[in-house]
C-alpha cells in the first residue's frame, strides 16, 4: 500500500520536517506541497538540506488540483488559518491531520478565550480526535480528522499519564509545570525576539500563566482523571534550536500504591516503543532525543518534601509535531506506527 499525501504549509519548520520524515517512509508518496510565501519554488531551494526533493514545487494554498490524487493531507498551517481550510479538505473525502491548535480544544468558548477569535468550524470539533497515540490510539484508528497535539502538551501529558490512572495518584490541585523549549517552537516567521543576538547567552520565561497550550493540557488531564483540573504552567525559551524539557512537580496522595514510582512508570510504558523511562537516578536531556520521535522520562521522589518530580524530554519538531503526525498517519492507515520513525536520535 502506498499512501498519497499532501502537505499544506510545507515551508515552515514543521512542514519541512514532514517532508524530511515522509521522504524516507517506505509506503508514502508526497503528491503536493503548498506555501503562500514560496509558491512556485521547489523545496530544495527553500531548504537546501532537502536537496533530493527538488521535484516538490510549492503551490499556493488555493490550488486544489492535487486533492484528487490524495488520501490524506497534513495541515501545517498557522492557528486560525487551519479552521478555514480543514473543512474544505474533509468535504473532499480526505483524511486530515491538523498540526495547528484549531481542532485540539473541544470547547469553542475556551478556544475563543485563549486564541482571541471565534472558531469558524465548530461543527467539526466533535469529530476531531486528539492525536496522542499513547493515550488515544483506539480513537485515532478510525478517525477522519486528527488534531495533532502541541509540543508542550505532548511532553507534559506523557509525563503525567501514569499518575492519572485508576482515579489518580496525585493531588489534582497541585500540578506545577516548568518547561523549556528551543526557539524553533516559535515558528519560522522573522521576529526580533528570535534574533541570535537576542537569544544567545540568555534564558527567559514567557507567557507565564497565560500560554495557549495550558487549556490543551488541562483538557486531557481532566479527561483522564474525570474531574476538572487546573495546571500552573511556566514556559521558558532556551538559546538552542530544538528540544523541550518539561519538569513536572506533583504531590502524591498518601497511602496510594504498593510499588515504587519508578516501577509504575516502567510498567505503564512497557509496550510503548517511543517512550523510554530512564533508569533510576538518570535524567532526560534534550540532546539525547534530538531529531527523533522518542520521549525520555525520568522520575525523582523527594523523600524530604514528599513531592514527586517527573522530567520529560522530546524534540519539539518531531515527537512534538511532525513525527507524531506521521505516527498518527500510520495508525489511521493500519500500518505499524513505528514505520518511518525509528531513526535513532542525532548526537552530539
């Protein structure tokens, strides 16, 4: 089986990663790519590292001529733009994996509160499946529209998931997340805050208490616990290109469980290929997952305070975006979900 796919928004960092990953996928044929900024230009001119994909010439977004030969479209467009485009793709009887935030949040009111705009495709929110395979794999199998998770939520939710089973093992009122991200997570559009001179030799917080990924994390954690949850989230910007390290501080409930937290995590993720639980006493690092679809988790119990710290490292452009999207595609088409994604991390 060969899956014919299109990529909308191929000239962004996520779009370029999709081209890179899918070009090595044994059962995928990329039939078209789009870019408003680079319409008419081949991918190898926009991204010289894609020198073998000069055959892919970017079309404008409104060019729908490639849809007839397509089975699935990856929509790597900005927030707000996606909700205007995705319904058109679905009406062409295509499967869609949307990498924006437009279909992740179920409540249009919550979406409007955080993204400051009215959702224009509310009728599709109920159909969209949140594309975190390690949690919603069974729903993804039959989905027509998958909302690919954000990078921060991927790192945080996978770190917390083993503590949210069987009614929960932690105090749901005391979840504190401290995350650090490489600058590629802010996208490719030029901005003063992303200049080398602004970032190098520095480390800064941003959007503390107001980051748009907060309701996404709260939605999934609340779904798993069966009760409404609020999370304290503080993101930071690292002077590096790739990677997210999330440090999750939680307070365990007394008297819960007879096995160690380390054993709980190892047991929970025993059959998940892309999640690696570090040995006791070892810690995840962003440069150990670079350019891969793997997640590294570490668990530390503070005997002095009674709190538990869970550390999570991912590549924000792969497991946090394009790689996870390909993992979702594999599931949707009944393929081994590891297909095209088993490359080991790049180091150093």
